[in-house]
C-alpha cells in the first residue's frame, strides 16, 4: 500500500488489486462515522460502447435503473440487512458514474465484507425490475415542472447536438420501458467489473485491516480480463439558433440562462489539474458572487438570490452557465454579453483572494467523513492529483487562467429565456 | 470535548473546545421574544447588515473579504421556536495550524462580525432607505419564487391551510400581509432592539486559545446589560385547536405530478416524555427508508417515488408529504390513514422500535461529530431548553421510550387537513 499525504495530518493509502480494482483508504481515527463508496465508471452518458471488439448500445437511463435495483438479489434486499445493523446504504447516478455507498458507526467491518460480497454476484428478479420501473417513471415526472431544470436542459440541447450531454439521467418514459433483465444483465457483465471501479473507504479503522478485508472478499476473486471501452464520441455541434425565448403565461417568474462552450483544445499542453483550476478560477473571477460583474448585475436589479453559475468540465467537452430569475430577462442576457465582451484583466489581489478561498474550502472538506469521501472520489474521477492539490492551487498564476478568455467568442455563447411576459 | 461558559462584558460566552476539526466557528446569538408584528423585520436584519457594511459596502467586496480570509463562511440564521426568536450570525474559518501563512484568523473573524453587526451604514440614525427598499424588493421576489416552485408552493399552502386558525405560528418569511407595514423606522427599531434588549450569547467551537478569545471579547465588544429573555415566558406554545372535521383542500394546476400533504395536529409539552415519543414515532411512521410509509406506499404498492413524515413541535403538526399520479391520490391517502390507525392500535413490532431508536441516536451522534452540526445542536438546546446540549442525555431520553409511550403519543394525532396540489388531467377534470 502506498501512503500519501493530503494535508499536514491527513493521509491516504492506495493499492491497485490484482483484479484491477483501485482502492483508496483514508483513515479518520477521531470521527465516529465510517463511510465506504464504490464508484462504477458507468453513468447516464454511457449509451453506446465497445466491448471485446463488438459495439453495443443501451436505452437511456440504464445506469440509473441499475442503481435502483442493484441492492436486491435473489429475493434479498441489502438495504434491509444494513438497516438491521443500523447502517445507511444508498446510491446515485451521475452522467459519468454510478456510486454505491454505505455508512455506519458500528459493525463496519462485517458490513464492508457483506457489501463487497454483494458486488461479486447479483441476481435481479423480474419482479424487482417491474416494481422499480413504476417508481422511476414517477421520479422522472417529479423534476419535469422545475423551472431551473427546464431552462438548463433547453440550453444544453441548444449548445450540444449530442443527447449524451443533456438527456435525463433517469431516461424517458419510453426508454425506461425498454429496459429489461436482458439489458441490465448485459450492463452488469460489461461495466460492473473491478477494473472499471474504485473503492474509497473513510473510516476510523486501521488501513491495513481494511485492505485485508477487501483482499479476502469474494469480490477480489472476480478477475477482470477485458477492458470496457465506452464509445464516447460526442457530436459537439451547436444548434443554429443561439438565443431562445419561450413564453409561458402560467409561469410566476422569468428565468434566463446563458451558456459558454469552452474550447478544451486551448489546454492541450496543460496538466489536467491545472487545466480544471484555470477554467474554474477564470469564471469564478468574473462571475462568482465576489466578482465585479456580479455586483453590476445585482446593482442593476437584473438578478436575484436565485443567481447561479456552473462549470462542467469533462474529458470531451466543457461549458459554463450563468443564470438567474429576473424581472428583465432579455436585458440580463444582453448585459451579460456586454460584460463578456469587455472582461477586465485579472487583478492580482482579487485572484489571490480566490486562491485563498479554494485552499480554505479544500481544508474544510475534511470536517466530516461524508464530505471528504465524496470530494476525494470526485477528484479521482476527474483525474486530479489529490496529493498535490493545494500545491497546484498555490502555484497557479493569473496568466494560466487568462487562457480561458480565448474561448469567449460569439459562436460559443448561447442563451435561453423562459418568461411569463 | 470540553464545554464551559463565562460572562464577559455582560455576554455569556460558551466555549466548546474540541481539537479534531480544522475550522473554528464563532457565532453571535441574539435571543428575543417572538413577535408576529416584527417577524418580517427580524428576518430582514441579517441581509441588511450583510449588504450595508461601511467597510465592505458592496456584495462583491463583502464576499471578496471572506475569500481573502481563506474562504471563511458567513451565515445568518433565524431560529424561531416556541415564544422565542433568535438572530444568529456565524463565521467559520480555517484554524491557523493548517495555513502556511503566519495569519491568525480568529481576531479577524471577531472584527468582521463586530463590523457587520455594530457598524452598518446609517443616515440620520436610521438604517438606509436603500437597504430597506432592497429588502422589500427581494421579499416580493421571494413570494413569486414560492409560487413558481411547485413543492414549495404546496408546502406553504398546506401550512396556511392547517394553521389558518393561528397565523402567528406559520413563521414563514416573508409575511405578505405585513410587508406594507415595513419601513426604515420599523426595521431600525427592530435592529436596535436586537442590539440593546436581546439576550446575547457567543459560541466558540473548535481548537482555539480561550485566553486569546477572552481578550478579544474584552477589548472589542461593548459591555451590555445582562438580560434574561429566555425566562420571561413559558417556552411551550402547545395550544393547537383540534378540529373534529377533516379539511380536504384541492388546488388544481398545470403540474407534472400531484403533491399531497396530510397534516395531523398534536399538542404536547416540549421535552416531555410524549415529546420524545412523538419524535420517535415520526421515525417509525415515515422518518427513514425503513419506515412504515416508505415500506408500504413506495416499496409494496409502488404509488410514489418518495414519501416521508415530519414532526415539528413548534407548529404542533406531524405531516406526511408525497407525490403521486392523480389516479393514485385516494388510494395513497386511504393507505396512510390505515397505517396511522394501525399504529394507534399498537401494530408495530419491537424490532421497528429498536431500528427507529438506533437510527435516531445515530443521527444525533453524527451531527454532534461535525463542527456545524454541533453548533446547531448547541444553539437549539440553548434556545429550547436554556441549557447545554448533552448528547448522553439526549440518547437516554430516546432509549427510555416504551411501546406504551409510543401508542399514547399516537393517540394524540388528529387528522386535520388533507391538502392536494393536483395535476390537471382527465381524472381531475
């Protein structure tokens, strides 16, 4: 096991098992909670892929469907077993991964054994699939009348022709109807392999003990030979209409959102950690609530407390969005575009403050086991060097983040307004 | 953890010394008697102070200063419980041990809170007209957001329906019908009441040097008279009127799914045996993924994606919330009623009680293990009980609940309101 330092008094242990599973163990001796997460590299975007030289496709929502049914096997429900031992077990799906996790204050080691045993073999019944299909359809409906989601989805549909970028993670009513035991079995066989997963344990146990438990589990006997290769070729084209206004008299407020497609080619020669930070810090500098532009938009009463920014960076594409409820949405979009045309040079003292903030936030993640486990798995997924994270923040220069400015071109800027007037 | 208190310059300072966290929290708590007439003003004060500092007069400058303090987090909360209301201002910042800079953020944190609370921009001794106008403008936006967001709209209209005989217990900001009465005179009066007449307490949590903090407070916080607001009035507010007729209210709208609430009224004294029993009963009924509602309504009948129950002593209501297709509304309601009836007849197992106790105790332990959770528990214990948070006592209070207590508590539940925010479709037309 390789031991690495994360902070003055925080260490993480790493080992890659023979079956390809990557294991990270982060001891938190003084905390009461123990937390374990198994992250499968299979998410909402994995609709087409290549496995053993053959091409396959899956209905939208397959990863999410699997997440719903995976705790049930041969009539037994892992949730019940864990509840009996006062542990919480749950899962969620993102565009990139499916994450299964549990936490407990007692019985952690036997629960970890049981958790891994479950992942070594599952058998999901037709009855379970039918039951969860009904529930998932209700889940899809739940989010449909959320205004923010509607505008965000519409904007991404304009920005990217490829549905993998924006399709609902849960799929559609039609696609969910197409998911059956055959589809799920295929997805498990291809994606649920140790060499396509990482395991992160944050606990008050000795790391060696935890590693021994993992190594002795059935899960470690699953040998992975073939490598899964998701066919993630994205059509990053944009729709011809760049600005959309939709009128709906039933709305009580208007919401406007502007998106910028980020040209990742600008960062070809830059290290992954630095690239991500450069993009994030650039937009933070210009559009966070500490920015001058925020102050301008606020002062002109074009935004309110629903102001929101988001930076998404994947291996294949990246974008930034900024939006708000607004009493004057058209003027808001026009004003943001004006501000984008006249972005001011980076002031060093403000840039330093943003770096300070990022350092403080990172240290703050260690406050509880849930938060740090989540952040570490997220950083690992994004290929960020967690051992030198603070050093990269400290060393980044304003010139590094200025590269992002070159992506601000009219062809990369799109907007969507949903308004009641 | 070492917990001790001192009175410095008329202020009760509570020290919770705990060395496993990497941040420190300093919180100023101003406790007053809850007053429906000034509820809007009390809720507006934090934002006015945040946006009206002399030293950091704009939002970007305010946030930038917090960024410079290594991402210090400022929060202002309102705790309204029983007959009390507390304005809480807190700053969470990195312990200097973890920074390469030779910077000590502790004094900066106190200075920042002092500046924010005690030195806002004023004009002719009033908080500025602009700051008040901004809050009134924002309050109107909030009301529109509430109407737009379907789950929030349903929640507020349910609360209004069940508490229509006692609007003062609603406690949802902003109170629309009182906004017309808000002006710079009323807000300034509430602000000075907070400064001069409230009971003030400070909480410091983390790995700090208490002598350093004593000195900072002595030198920088003005002496104030000791007030005992908490003992002025009985904390309990358990005067819910129990109705014999169930209100069934339907609101039809363009929705993707129906949102429903069932509200049960229940009156018990705070911190009594039945209070703890009700909290535990809530877990058994719908407080977690192994609850009766989740197991039957979602897992067995597949009528919903989520369903849960929530008990709040302050309103004297236990409510059940779920979302479903219109065609399933009545089936779900009937099932819920029969689950509650069964509970009243003692139809729940010892295993269900043990699981619920374990779950609840685990949640308390987990919250007490985080810095923010510990602050929250400490402040609530202070407001609600006028005493220190005691994890062992809390655990015992729940461990001692018997099945008979749970049945006794359940018999107090009286269904008052069914509120349906219903999807317009063939079934409802």
